[in-house]
């Protein structure tokens, strides 16, 4: 007899009614009748594993959970597969090989990127020295409209190309395996906080199951719901990449399983797998720089597809604390966005004494005056912390200005304001010497 969606739904309802009455053994037996349907809906395997644990049968639970990992992965739900792997290892720490199996399955489906050539990152200057991914939905189960398919026990599942999973899909198999071994799984009760405003931003989170609310605060201190994140959403990346404190609260809406990748763990992975840093920078550009460009007065007029092309041309460069990044009077060929760290903007008076104009941190741009006008740099920029910068080259900015006159207008206004500010500062310094 074929197991169609309507049949599976009826059996599941019956099994859950038995479960609610505490008749776990009967509930498991009911699910056993539709077990092959788990190849279409992995939640069948997952639920059987949960019930087996209630019965104290860890061997049966492990078998069902492994089937769930296989089915989730083949259907493209790799985040859910990772979460189930963590359940398996929590039951039996000796089952670490399940990670290898997941990586093998995922790579076999063509969802893990092959190795790429490493992008050259600029060397530090010697010292003289700031998008929820769309959720994937499991197949819907209809009640009575589906027809019995064939005389087989279950429909044949056709091979499919897995959808791209942000971050994970850019790793090769070895890198993917190293990352999922470090992933931590956390269960949150409804109303429980994942993190609070002001907490350290040292982790990236991914919702494997459930939902969470992004909560800010009004001027009167009351909580304001800003957004709801659902399964598959990635959050926390802004604090993670900029070493900044959390700016909002994240609270579980219902019982939720959330995966965590810490900065410490990723730093350990990078020591062995250097290309992981390149993948993270690509992810940073897609998730953080793209958002900053969308909010920036300078780049706001640019259409999102064009922003994507711009992102592909950006490079990362690092400067040690104390390094001079920009010298006043030099020709400027690069505009910078601060990824992490901080810089001091300063100029010197006629007597050679340095005077600070401002400090810039994560998310701030500088260097646009010389780049856009071909005029010499109007101030010095020095790294006051170890700093990472995203570099916008002259050819890139030239292409932007040709296509978007509105960007040129905004840039000219910003340049005028900064030139005037610099000139006034120098005038003040000169008068102070009189």
C-alpha cells in the first residue's frame, strides 16, 4: 500500500494522540507503520527518535536520528541535520563520526563548494601605527487532497540540487566538517533570551527550529518588537564581525533549537584551514557591508544588484596599532570602510604639532575626498587599535560615479563638509600659536 501524504497525516495524528496520553510504546508503533515516509518528511524519523528516548531505548533513538540526518540532508535542510547530529552526540559522545557522514552526504549532493584559490590580503603597514536568511520550509502535508501514488511503499524521491545555505555552502567538504564539529546546539524555552543588549558579540547564531524575536527599547525603556526570525535565519553577525556589544535583545518565541558558532572556535579552525577566513570575509561582505552600504548616505542610491557586484570587488587589508594608514598631502587611491578597530583622524599645525580631529570606528568610511577628487589627502589617519579595513579602489568608485550621478552628488556634499571642517581646524590651530 502506498504511503501518501493524507495517510501519513492521519497516522501521525493518531500517534500524537497516543503520545499525549503517555502511551509511548503505542505511539512509536504507529509511527513505525509510516516510517518509510520519513524519506519525504524527515520529521517522522525525528519524532520516532524522540519517542524512543522517552521509552529509554537509546539504540532505537540513535537509529531514527541517523535516518533523520540522512533525510534532512538529502532534502536540503542542512541546518536541521546539524542540530540532529548534536542530539546524537549528546546521547552517545562516541558517535562523532556522524559529522563525517553529514559532510559526505552534503558534499555528495553538490552543496559544498570545491576548494578555491586564496584571495591575497594586503600586508600590514609597518608602524612609525567598527539579511536574515530566508527560512527553508519542510514539505506541507495535506489532509485529503493527495492521491495514492503507486503500488510501491513510498514515492521515489528524485535527486535534487540542494539550495544554497548562507555561509555553509561556501566551504569545501573538509572545511565544512571542521565547522560543524565546532557548532554548539542550544535549546531555548519560550520567552528565554538568546542574548541581551550589551552582551559581547562573540558568536553567530542560526535557528534550526522555532523562532525568535529581535527586541529593541523605546526611549521610555519599554521593549519594542523589531522583527521575528524563523527557521534558517542567521543572526548576531554584526557584533561578531565588529567585536561590538549586542545592540538588541533576542528572545525565543517558542521552544527553539539554535546553533552557535563562536569566534574562538572559528579562530581555531582558521589556523588549520586558512581559506575559512576568505569564506567568512565573503559572508561579512554579503551580510554586513551590504547592509552598511544600504544605510550609508553615500551608497544608498545604488540598487541592490549593483551593490552585489561592488561587494565582489572589495578587498580586506589590516593595519597594526600605531600604523599610519593615510598621510596628509599624499595622493589617495583608496577609500576605506572600517571592519574592526578604530582610527584617529588628525592634522598637524605649522609647528608640526599633531591635533586630533575625530575618531572613527566600525562602519565608518574615510578617504573618499582624495579618491573622488584626485586631490591630496587632507588629514592623517592612524590606527589606534589593530584595525581591519575594507578597501574601495579608484576604478571601483569611478564606475559607481559614472552609473549613479546621485552618489556623486552626495559624495561631493560630504567632501565639501570635510574639507571645510579640516580647514577650520587648521585655522584654529594657527590662531592658537599666535
